[in-house]
C-alpha cells in the first residue's frame, strides 16, 4: 500500500511455491510455521513499511513514526516496524515525519506500506502577538508567501509578556490573566486558513520569560537579592527548575499542536543572563543545564501523540562557548530532544564578535556561516537540523547601521551555503519591506 500524497495502491507479495505435490505440501507447512512464529514474535497490529522522499523516491533515513504514545525510528533505508496498540483495530493511524520534510498522518493495515514525505525548506517571517491579529501585518506576510518569497510563519502563541492572543482552554492561563487581550478570535480557523495557502506554521512559545505568571504566582518567580528579579525591560521571569512552570508551558504546546501547527518552537528556554539570580535549586551550571534540557525532554515526551516537530531558539554564542553561557543552554544537552535548532545569529547580538571578526555587523556572511559551521562540527548533525534566525532589523549594538537588502542577502547566502533547513527572519515590528523582500 502506498500512502502520503492521497493515492493508494495495494501490493501483494507472493509466497514461494516448491515444485511437486510433496514440495507444495512441505512448502505450505514451512510457510505456515514461519507465519505462525512471526505472528508470535510481533505485537498485535504491528505496522511495517518504508518511508520515501516523495520527489525522488529515495529512502528517508531515521524518519520518526508514531502511533498513539509509541514512537519508533526508521533505519537508514527508511524501513520501519511499529508495534501498534495491542487492542487496536485495523487500519492503524500512524504519524510520520523527518527533518527536512513535511509531516503526514496516514492510515493503513499491517501490509507492507510506503509512506511518502514531501521535502520542505521553510523560509519564514515572525508575526508577534499583535502581528498575527493585524490585517495589515498578517496581510503583508501572506502577500510575500503568495509571491513565493517565503513559505513559513512563526506565530506567537505565548508572547514576550506571557500573554496568549486567542481564547485558550489552558486553565492556568485563564486564571492568571494571560488572556486579557485577544488579537485572534479563532486561532484554529486562522491556522486552517494559513495552511490552506501551503504555509508551514511554527508556534512560538516564550517559556521562562513570563511576567504574567511570575506576578500571579510569586513563589514561581526568579529572585534577586531577596526580592523579585526584573530584566532590562522591567519584566519578571519564572523559575526554569519548577515543574509547575514546565507543565503550564507544555500544556500550551499541546494545545498549539491540536490547533494544527506543524512545529512547536520554544523561545527564552533559558535562565536569565544575570548573575546573582536565585532559584529553587542552587544556581550551578549542572542544575541550569538539567532544568533546561529536562523541560525540553518532558515536552518532547508529551508531544509524541501529535506528530509535531519540536525546535528551540538558542543564543548564537552557544555554538562557540564551552560552558552553558550561564543560562543553561548547551548543544549537547538539547540536540537529543529536538528536531530543529534555531540559533539566533543576529550579527548585532554578537557583542564580543566571533573568532577573526571583531565587528560582526560588518561581516554578516561570516558571522552566520562560521557560527553554523561551528555548531555543525560540535554536534555532528547535518545542516538540515539547523534553521537560523537572521537579522531583519537595524543594528543596535555597533554602528547603528540599517540591515537592508545586502545584509539580508549575505545572511541568507551564508545559511544556504552551510546547508541549513531554511531560515527565519526576525523583525520585532513585523516589518519586512525595508530588507527588500517585496522586490525579490
């Protein structure tokens, strides 16, 4: 059976037949015995098949297959055997995904099957809490998608202030006041409309920077000098080591998956970059790394039934630093739990430069390309597991230069030459006309 693009054709494999009546009887006996032993060795409704690239029909190695809460990984030839639920009825619904491809959900019986995954390279724009609700800003982004300039959107599901822009069923969000402002009345309908245009949709969830939750539940807030910690924007953070905080954000992620988003992306999945802050555990590197990686691992586990991709946004310096950058982020601790790593490679964010380039805004190509190269070398991951954030806003740290067509193209070229899985553009005002996208 072949599934993936809507068409399905059944195939049957003929059993070998021995010559002569005695051969036929012995062959039938052997075949029956083999089938009986195979049935004993496999769980009920075991699902077997191969995952192929829809365009080239080549195997997709290491594809992820899910049935309910059970997950298996295809081998290097795209072959898999998934033990479905013991009491499941045929056909079985199975989710399939792999880095560099769209996800699919298909149903078929225990016969050998071929699942086709369509390659996708997201080239995305960020839409904020307010941007997704703005007809103008959302309309501009969709217009760029209609032109073929971009094919993905990163949408705030929980924004930088800790607010959720749509009516949510997450109880805690409603209790603490995260729902005081509505910019999208029906997120499910909005997602469906955007997906009908062929857009790859990423749900951005700001995790531990959460002014709303910290104020409503002071016991969960990060502390400083015996009082409440506030960052440079005057906003409070919540303690990344607290399970209550984990559960809240994972519940929001689950809802986003149910709404139809293709990918969950955790941002501010870190400790505050401020010395002296206090948490419910001692502020050591080991504890910080354990908290951040533990949260992401827990989210990965809870999201299994939804066959949704998972990504994290990381500081660009995480690719270079040997420690956790004092925020709990390391490549080694996070790579096993995510599909995609989105390093924030804004040249303006590299305040100390990178090796060989003291002024990164004057070298946007080198800043992006060398940092991705470093991350690839340190992790051993293929380029398709990386999808960087690129700078589409005015420099704020060096010479205050505009980041226009030349700077953006240099960053995109660097990302493409590395072989990353597309790119994402960050502009906090969701204005992308000044970087030349409308003329491409």
